[in-house]
C-alpha cells in the first residue's frame, strides 16, 4: 500500500475543491440557483439547500486538507467519508428524482462522477487498482 499521496489523488482533491466551491455558492444562494435548475424556490427548500451547502463546504475543506497532506493516512478517512456521502447522495437523488427533474441530470453527473473519482482514489491508494 503506497504511503505517499499519489499525483492522481492530488488532482482529484484539487478538482473537488474547485467543484465544491462552485456548488457551495449555488447551494447557499438557493433563491437564485433553484429556478435556474427548474426547482421551485420556497423557504423550506432554501433552508435544506443551505444545509446541503454547509455540508458541501465542509467536505470541500476536507479535500483542501487532503490536498495539502503528505501521507495517505492523513487523507484516507476523508476519502472514505466522501465515498459514503456521495453514495448516499446518489440514493437520495434516485428516491427524489421526480422532485428534481430538471436538476437531476446535472446532479447525477456531478455526484456520480465524484463518487467514482473518490472510489478510484481509494482503490489506487490502497494498492487494489493500478
């Protein structure tokens, strides 16, 4: 098992930081972003959006710490948390597909893509994938 953080993993963390900043802003501005994605804005939906934005901000900060880390053991738990969060988000998207019709395709691409990316990071770092 490699002890250093692979270059691929560093790029994945950097990609997540950039994407995380964008989506944190979108989630924290639901009155603006929700209508763009075809979701009807109301105060309850806005509150939930901002909670997801807070989670996104926290996970993005975790990737920033991982990007600065020098050893895999410093980043491993964040990657596991990302895989679990993104897997759960895919389940939630599937259950709520009819509510998120316009936004669902974009969310599936982003969440699914990040899920696969962090899963590959974990497998590569653990030496289970070349």
